[in-house]
C-alpha cells in the first residue's frame, strides 16, 4: 500500500492510494465511508499532510476505509486514471532536517572526516518539488550541481527527547528524497566557514515522492536497497544498512535539539556516488518498497 498526493483535472489536491487492484481516490473513499457511518460532521482530507497531522495516516486506518462494503461498491467511481499529476506528499512541513555524512563512503569521497555523532542541517521547505517535476538550475548558477539519493521519513506525532527504543513509533511513513546540492557553492561557503543552507535550498532542489508509504509496510527500514540512475546509468547503489547512525539514533539525536512535529521530514543521508547533473538529465531514484522518484533537470533560460 502506497499513498500519494495528486492534482485532479480541476487542479484540486486529493489523496490517492496504490493497491494491488490499482490506484484509487482515497479522499473520496473517506467521504463515502463517513456517509455510510452516519457521520454528520465529516472530516475531509485533501492533503496527506493533514491526514498525518490528524493521526489518520496508517495502514490499518486506510485498510479499514477501503474494506468497507459501501466503499467497495463504489469501486469504479473511485478508480483513478493514468492522467494524475503527482504533488509532493508533504507540502508544508515545519522543517526538513537532513543528515550529513551518514554513510562513511560518501564522507570519504568528499574528503570529509567520518563523524563521531550525527551531523545535521536544514533545507527550506520551498525547495520541495514532486515526482515528475523539473529540477530547475537557475540561469545565474553556472557551477557544479549534484544529485543525492536519500531515504526520507515523515514524523507522525510530536516528539522531544525521543528515546531510541521508541523512535520508530514516531514515524508515520517513508518516502524518497533527492537532496540536490549546488556543490561548488557549498564548498565555497564551507571554505569561508559559512553555513551551506543556500546551496541546499534553491527552489526545486528537494524532489520528494512519489509515495508516502505507511511505516507498518516497511518491516526493515534499515535493510532497503537504494539505486540512483542518471539517463539510465547507475551512479549510486547502496543500502540503508550502511548508515553510520541508524534511524533510531538519528531521531534520538535530532529531537534532543528540537521538537519534531507531525509532517516534519527527515532525510537520512546519501551514500557514495554523488556526481554532477546537467540540463536534460533524467534522474531516477528507486528505494526498495517505496517506488521510483523521477525528475528531469532543466537549466533556466537566460533572460531576454
């Protein structure tokens, strides 16, 4: 079971769900479910983030809706066509926290020391772009830009000082993120002992999706294969088992410094193999159980 945000023909945001039988309109299914139960003040979901924030995002909750006889009787009405346009699963997180150097091989390929504790930074939420959206390199940026394939997790409930043994209980679901980085700019800022926030936060430099998969669906999040290709050629290939600091340690560490809220995105770091991207490239990231995130690179045209 995989959930996704999509835009209808009328540019209205809705939630879809991919099942073994096909893709269905979960927003409409939930409306039908509530009507069948005689709910007089129905809760309507148009955004996955709202679903997460209100605590309705789980495999068991979605299964309960889809298995309802009245909902199943509307099977044809709920079926989605192939013309859906994906939107980002989480559109307005309070923060995107990214782990740096969480794969030793990646730290070494960039000549960085392997950290002794988790290193984290932030990306601006405005950098998010959906599956099939373009990664746009600004016309003024003429230096190197890299791809970075990463497992992303979305927080499901508020947490502060989360103990590692309970960390997985705070995760609503998993997705894929491409932590696109203006690499030359990042190194320039680092060389001046300045933050590298700007090199990570350019508009469209955080592709995410296509799905948000309920945490219950991913039995072993620390054993997921990660593959990134550029124009069909493999650039990154690793496993989440190679993380220096596993997910429970990351959540314990990050929540020591800040309160995590439902809908917050945590990008868990990238393995070795990062390399430059350019105008016209097609980047695909596949993570086991989470689908494939696909984006095309487009260089912004000079101003006329």
